[in-house]
C-alpha cells in the first residue's frame, strides 16, 4: 500500500507537468525589491521585479531594516512561546493598538499570517445557527476558514449584488442566528474591487454583519491608504477587517483581525491559530510599527504607485495586449493557455523582466495569465522597459 501511495503521488506530479501547470520557485539572490538578482539556468541575472506584493516599495526600505535590527537588539530574536503563556511583549500590544487605530477599530489581534487570521475568525464566532455568505472568488484562506465553522454556508457570484441579496434571503428562510457577508476587498487574481458600499447597504437591510479581507488594499487604497473600506466610503460599517503585514505594510509577514473589543477579546480566548502559534518576532513587530509611523506621516508612496499603474495600463493597451480592466496596481495580462503563460514569463526573464505565469488551480482553467503588480519603487524607466519587453515577446509568441 505504501508503494501504491507514492506511485499515485508521482502520477499526479506527472499530470501537473503534462498540463503545463507545474509552479517553479525561482530563487532570489538578493533582497526583495523592484530590482532583484535571480538564479537562472544561465546564472545570476539582474532583473526588474513585477510580480511581488511590494506595493509601497517598502520590502527593502532602509528605515524598516534599521527598525527590525533595533527591536531585535532590544527585545530579542524570537518569542519561543505562544501569547498566553509567555509570548506577549509590550510591543505586541503597541502594534495591535496601532493597527486598530489606523483602520478605525477598537482593537486588533495579530497572527503569524493573514491565512491564519482568516482561519481563526469563523470557528469561534459563528455556530450552527449562523450563516456565512461568501463571495465565490474569495481567497483560499477564507474558504478554508469557513470550512472550520459549523455555520451554514452560502456563496454568491463574484460582486453580484442581486445574487448576494438572494443568498441573504435564502439564509434567512433556512434558519435564524447571525448572518455575515464575507468578501475580499480586492480580488487578488484580477485586481477587481468589491462593491463594499452596496454590500454594506444589503447588510443593513438584512441585519447582517460584514467581513472584509483587505490584504491587497491596506496601505495604499483610499485617500490615506486605509484600504478598500476607505476607497469605497464604508469605514465604520465593516464589522470584521482582516489583513496582512506581508504585502504593502512592509512585506514581512503577519496578519491581523480588527473588530470591536468584545470580538477581539473572544478571539484571544478561542482562536486556535492564535492560541497555538508563536507570537510575531520582535524585529518584525518593530519594523511594522515603523511602517505605521511612515503611513501616518503622510504616505508619500501612493501617488507614484498609481502613476506607475496608469502608465503601464496605457502602454500595454496601446501595444495590443489584453488586460483585466480596473484601477488597481494588480494588472493581469490575459493569455488563456497555461503553457503560453509559462513560456512568456520565461522569455520575459531573458529580457530582464521578472514576472510569473498563473494557471489552474490558482485561476480557473482557460484563464491563465501573467499577473503584473506595480510598486511605488518602480520608476517610469522601469515601466517603459517592461512595456517594451512585453511587446517584443508578445509579437514573437503571436499574442499580439
């Protein structure tokens, strides 16, 4: 039986390879940033990075590196414990209060990653009498978190308010208890922004709570970078906000949930990823505190980020490439075929542009793409070089 198991694993790997769906991990030989050194078959190559979640360009910012070093010196390397035993320092609570205050909540709770935050939020808060109504394109971490709850589950078509209302009505007909609408603030594979204003209106109409995962919006969407809830004008109307410190907010790691005080208090008592995982490392906490200092001092990074996105969209559209429409710095180049997406990404690397092809199961079959992501640290020269490279490779592959 053991031999049969391993033979099955090998067959599955072979099928993945035959379908052009193998996801290769390319090694960086430098710090994360908009220009990185990568390991290629031909050796070390210096390339422009268009595939990181480094929206504000802070992943290698010297002030954050210095803050991480300072707090590691003063508070140690790691906590070696979970929070309620002996793993909470003063700086952990400082960070949680800063996160909550920035986004307009009474308190927040931090986790090793937002995957853990989304895995933690549903089971302690929603039981068998309750209903979770989730967008069909929500992140995998939300899907997994919902599965851990005993609540009734409903799904509505992506950003479809008529379907959401129908599911709210069905949930009300099939049982009592609390109802919670769950959505990404920005859907990461497409850059689409959730219609949070309409969602909150429906929540008010049907007496539902609202939860938003804002991983791809926190720090740069909205006039002051407070995310999709600010961008859509719904600050104060979203009950549960989850997010990450691993993208725009420094690019390290760590997740959080923001909510009213009693909700956070209950999560500290019952959220399993919180109770059974080490606290965030002090260096990471210190750097994250520095990020909020920078954002609250005026966030000078947003203007360049959106200027870069507008320039890239205009140039790529003029070249004849098919993009997902929108305003977000996630800009997918739609190709359809998985192997084509992989081949194009490899050829672009030879042109000095680092991107990644996305295919099933990360995106639906037939919807393969290269998801480009802009950063505030890109210059217009970087943007123009990327457009030229996409145009050249696109012509060689018959894409344009």
